[in-house]
């Protein structure tokens, strides 16, 4: 069984090793910000909530139970709960797309290829924005956060089988939207 670095770092931090908390911050902060800004809040609020998530670990030191979910999933769930609480306080729900989709590779080094890539990214952002929120979330978690179905299931409070079905429908909906943009063939 592979050792979960996050769980190990957190265990060490709870025993007094401050390097453990530093490692968690280095390993997960950017991913938390991306996750939050993709699914819940704007980028500034996402940074604040990601910092608050790390403060929860530092100050409250909640119990992490290995075997139930990966450390990453557990940490993202804390961040999600903080974001939902934040949105409840604001009494509105806003979803922002990140400025740059790092998940798409550059098509080439020349200016023309770069312009095509930027156009495709804008089209994909627009297509993703037209999808229902649950489809955007599951696609982002799979392809940008690199989560597996079990991790997504824990985070979304769904069964793994439900996540597979949701992911399948989300891909179909995105494919339909991309076809409208003329990107279907290139998106395969």
C-alpha cells in the first residue's frame, strides 16, 4: 500500500513537527485554490478559504481517519465545507472559471498555434460554463484535480457508481457543447 504523504505530514504535525504543516501547505495549497475557484468562489475568496482550511488543520487539528478517504479528499472536503459556509453567509452562489486551463497542452510554438490554443481554451471554458454545475464539478475533479472516482464520491457525498454515471453524462454533455463549437474532433 502506497504511503499517503499528506497523511504522514499531518500525523507528524500533530506530534509537534511544524515541517509537516509546511509540507501540507506546499503540496495542497495551489490545488485547494484551484478546486475552490473552479467550483465555488472567485479566485481571491478561494485563496482566503484555502488559507482558512490550512488554519483549521493548524489550530483545531481535526482527526483524520485513514482508510475512509485519502488525505487529499479529506482536506478538500474541509475546504468545500468552508466554501459552502462562506456562500451561505453571502447568501449567493457564484461559480467562476479559472483564467487558465492548465490541463490542455500547447499545440505548438508558433504564434498561429498559440492563438488557436487560446481560442480552443475559450471555447472549452464557454462549453463548460454552459454545463450544469454538477457536471462542471465532476469534470474538473477528474481532469484538473486528478481525483479518482472513490475520492470524488466522498467529496460529493455520492456512491462511486453514481460518480461514474455522472462523469459519463458530463462527458457526453461536454462533447455535445464542443460539437456546437466545432471542437469535437480535436477534443478526442
